[in-house]
């Protein structure tokens, strides 16, 4: 990041950061569709293999198109470095696995994306990593009771998908730092335009770029951002970063990369070994999305608040959940962490339960029934009959996903058109 760039505001960074063309270079980020790179000498390549010289070696590990987009996202979040991954799931896995081994554990908020819950509770368990889930209403003492000498990090989502709870980032950062471990925050729904978790003490930030960053539901992807703020040496419990890596001729990441040790290890070691790298074309498409992110997320948030207000006054709607809606249980946290808006995702309950919810969805004309959320088009999902259909009505209520719950992802169309559509669909129940 240049000194100039530090002064730019987020809207400018969305456009200008990342790719910096030199004299008579292409104006637009080129797609370097090349797996490999050419060198003038064998010695230079040898130095690359020992991580002693900068440069690209092989596109599983790094590629100029990917690097440009990663550096834009690092700048947006205020981090020292970032790495793109092939999906949000890969970002979650690597963010944890980078500093956690078999026999160790992590503490995670329970209100997180279902796919992350599966990864943590089932797949990482098979890798010997235990996840201790904590709920947002637990006291500090109750959370700390879950942390022991083998705990490696605390994990949470800025705006939880689909619970829409807002993470008290400062509180969990303080808890993590008291125990010399980092806080990892999934900032997918908020995006760095609405919230930059690093400014509140988060150490690592991840995203499913599949959602608002891409913004058009066209490309699955993820990213990990390193704040550079966590002192791995002082913490004294992260030998994978502070002691020699046998797979790189004894490189010590904190010595070779300083503040960017975590992200360089993730890239040089785990991306090398796991290979969850996106294609240059995917990174190019993501970059197009990033250019309009600030505009889009502002409109998503504006439209969602209008829709939430409309719904909360409707007699066929039992409840509405949107963090920026006055009276919402998350309102105070949203005012602090999301002053500009809370993205486009809202949920609400329809009078008449499952049948009424299905009738409502089938009656929508503009809003489409999809599994995805968080893109330009308004869409709707009924968890009870889709993602959670194997549960009984009693189990659904226990999981906080009643049969009446509709998840609505408000797009960037005209808000009046979205509300008209909802109105005519509610009228048909
Ligand atoms: C979608 C999502 C993920 C998973 O990302 P993919 O790109 O689908 O792998 C992770 N976290 C959150 C909050 C999400 O919404």
C-alpha cells in the first residue's frame, strides 16, 4: 500500500487499490492465465524456493492477477496482507488450520453460517481439532471457562448468517487477547465498507467473496486478511510461526515476514499443500464486483431498512429481524459496529406458519427463490422447507428457525418495486 493510498477513503480504495499499471501497461487488471513463470537464472529460482527473493513461482501459490485483488482487499480491511481462496469455506478452514493442529481446540460463536458449523463440528473434528461453541448471551466468565492452554483462537461473524446477530468485536477481541490468542472474524455480510473488524481489535478477517464482494452471484471465492497486529512471538505459543518450518529449509515466518508472518505462512505453506486456489478469471470477476461494492452495499442497506420498516407494520407479519431496525435486539450493537447500514439480509415471520410462508414465496414475482443470499437481485429462501427441511417443527423452533421464518435478501432494485412485490404476495395469503 502506498502512503497516498492510506489517505484514500473506502469508496476510492474500492476502485483504485490493487492493480497499479506502469507507463503504457493495460489500464484494466490483466488476467494472467499462466500456471508458470520464466527466470533469467537457475539461482534466482532457487532463491524463490527458499522464500529469499520475491516473485511468482507457480500459480497454485501465487499469481499476479490474484495478488492484485488480494492487495486491494487487504487495503479495504486495513490489513498488511491477504490471500484469495477458491471459496469462503476454504478461507474458514485455512484461517483456523494455519495455527491449529490435531489435539488443540478453538472457541467459536454458535451463531455462524451453517457451512462453517459443519466444517468446525464435523470435518475439523475428524482432523483432531475440537470446537467449543459459545452463545452470544454467555458472560465473559462462561466464555473464558471454554479457553484452556490448547485453545488457539476465537471465531465469530460480524453479522451472523442467518441469525443476524451482531458480533461485539471489541468484547471478544479483549477476551482473546487476555489469553494471548487471536480473534478471527468472518466479515462476509458487513463487507469492509460497513465494518472493518481490525479497527475494533480483530486480528484475522475472512470473507466468502461469493456474497457481496462479488455481488452478482457469479463466482464462488474467499479471502483471508492478516491485520499484522497480533504479536505471535510475545504470545509465546505459536511455534508454527516462530520456529523453523522443515518444509521450507527452516524458514521462520516471524523472522522472514515480520508483521505479515501469518498470511505468508497460509500462502507459502497451506496453499502450497492444500491447493484451494481460485483461477485468475475468478479473481478478475471478483475485482469487477469490488469496484462497485461501496455503491451497492449502501443501496442494499437502504433498501433493506425500507423493507424491514414496511414489514414491521404489516398485520400478516409476526416479527421482523434486521439489526438497523429500531427496537431490534441487535440495534445497539449495530449502531456501534455498523453505523452506515447492516447489508441487505433480513428475516421475518409470517402469520400462519409453514403453509403461509410457502404461499407467500410462491406468490412473489420479482423476488426469486434461490439458495444464495447477498447479491444484486432480490431473493428469498424458506429454511424450514429447504436447508433445514429434515427437522421437525419442534426442532426448527429450538434451532431458532421457526416454520414461519422467511429469509429475504434485499437487492439493489428500486425499493418501491420490492415492497410492491411483497405487498401483492402477502395479499394472496
Ligand atoms: C456463504 C458463506 C460462507 C461460505 O462461503 P462459500 O463461498 O459458499 O464457500 C462462509 N461464511 C459466511 C458468513 C457465508 O455467508
